[in-house]
C-alpha cells in the first residue's frame, strides 16, 4: 500500500497536511512524527475513530490514549478543573514532551479508556501541531506500532507494523528523543510520574517546585499508557544484565546471543554487539533504543543481553523501557 508521504518536518507541505487533516475529520487514521516517537492519530472526540486506533494496534481497551492539542484553549475544552498554577506552568513547558493527567472535560470515553481523567500534551513538532490546527480537532495518538512492540522512531517502522491499517503515514524523518513523553499526575502536594520519559524527574521538580515521586502503583485502571502491560518489547527474548562484569563473563562463555550496549562496553568485550550509543550521551542511547530492539528481532541471534544504564535524567526513561521490554528478567 503506497500510503507513505514524505514531508519536511520544519516546513510540512500544505497540500499533504490538508489531505491528512481531511482523513482525521472523516474518521480515519494518520501516523505522524512527533519529537518523541511516531504517533497513530485519530479524532479524539469521536469514540468510533478512537476505536480504530485500538483495533489497528491490537491495544487493550482500558489502556488510555494521549490527547494531543495545539493550544491552551483546547486544553480547557478536553480537560476540566485545571488549577491556575498548573496552567501557568504548562504555558512555559508546552509545546514539549510532557503529558499531564487531568480531570476529563469535553472528550469521549474511548480516548480516556473509560476513565474520569484525560492524558493531554502539546507536541513540540510542526507536523502534529499543523495537523491539529488544520483539522480543528484534538488528536488522540498513542505510538504508531503494534501494541507491546517497540515504539517507532522512523516512518519505515510504522509501515512494518501497521501499513494497510493506516490511511496515511507522514514521513518526517526520525523522531528526536526516541522515547515517549513523560506522564505526570498531580496528587495533593506532590507530582506522580506515571511514565518516565523525555522530561526528566529533575526537570519537573525544578519547574513545579514540588515533591516528585516515580509511581505506577495506582489503584484501579491505568491512568496513562505504559503502566499496566508488557511494552516496548522485541519478539525475541532480551535479558537485562545486572552489571558490566556479568556481560564480560557471558561473552567468555560464548553462546547464540548479541549484546545491546554502549560504545564504551563494546570495546571491552569479544561478542557480537548492537550499539546503542555513548554512556556520555544518554540522549543518543534513548534515540537508538527502540531501533536496536528491532535490530535484535532481525538478527540471526537467539536472544539479546542489554547493558544497564544510570537511572538519572533521561536514563530513568531508558531503564523504564528496558525493564518493561525484559519483564524484569
């Protein structure tokens, strides 16, 4: 299916974007780049349209979607009871890779997974912002992959996973961060990070001036994507090493495996490797993380062993994705 259209991410073609907006307005699905990963978008206010996302991805119906907006006016429409100090901070943070869970407003039940809350963000990428403005609608958009698989950083990966399930795939080049947005929720005098992401815990604490807790252990249905189900995983088994020394020991023993690791570790081991980037630049590691999972699946090796990284800054998001993909093994 020839449904992939390339655009300049900094100046997307108006005709392409108008076609994409019409697909959204007609109830169809459009995959597009964001600054985090590629998203699979539909009219957030239409339960029928959002239902197509769940079907295309094979996604559990109680796993809520993130609603993307292009203006603060849309925020006040899709969410309600927004304290002034939160709105003031969002004015300075957005557009950006931060998703906020708030009481729901004028939004359908499918996009919210049947909850009384809605997860909202304003992406820092011209393609989705233009698509939202041209369609005149908030757009619900989880990552554009089959549910549970690695999120797509490239349009080619969207096509691998979804292809004919999507009406249009907008190819705007690689996503910048390579991991999804940080999801937060306000609870009394603290902020809960429900999903670590491109915005670090340190950034959030500095911006809001509140206590920050990383927590996915909320009662009831998941309030945000990535909280409940196995996520981001390659089809082949992948194991998280507890140390560099363990990987060195395994390499001496040999076996039908490949090591997903930093440049620094690759120089110390005699093993097949899939390179993630430098420990000195964890943003590089984040960008290469999901593509490396796909390389593992396409490799000749039976399983993979992945190097651990420091859980600080974006390293927290990297380790969250690795632990989800390995199920703690």
